[in-house]
C-alpha cells in the first residue's frame, strides 16, 4: 500500500512551474489553469471520517487523493500548491468543508503526505482550477 501511495504521489506531484503548456510532459499533461482561486490554510482529515459518506455519496477513503472545498462544484479538478515547499498536486473535489474558520481546503491524508504537510497538520496553499 505504501509503495502504491508513493507511486501515485510521484506521478501526480508536479514540480512548480511545470504545468501548463510544457510539452516535455507529453500531450496528456497539457492543462490550462485558472487564475489563483484562493490562497490560505489547508488541513487534512483522516481516521475519524474514514468510511463516512462524502458529499458525492461515496465513502471517504483517507488513502485516496481527494479534497473538500466549501463552494467549488463537486468533481472539479484543482491544482493545489503547498506554498511552504512548492509541492503541487492535482486533486478532485469530492466533499464539502473545511468547517474550521479561516481554512480554505481540507485534503485527504494521502494528499497531505504527497504535499508534505501530514506531520504539521496544516500548511499555506494556493488553489487553481483545471480548465478543460
């Protein structure tokens, strides 16, 4: 499981500045990003929500790469960048939250690990919407 998680994180973690029209990543990596939607504090949610129903109706799995946002439409794909270490990750909005004031995003434990802030619990992030 840990090996699979690392492989997924490696594939989905994008070096800062490498997204956009960078053809070196191949045509399937070409995405257009919206201007920055939000900057603020992100946290992660895990064990206490494991298996509970998300806003999409699916059970939450803390080992999947997913996130919760208050207002973005469900299934929106976003690019989240950890402003502390510049790690980026593409996630899909599958739930509503965070419900803690002054936070802009909740990510799964797997996403927090890939973004490098699982130990800290919170970090400053930037959110952009993937335009298709």
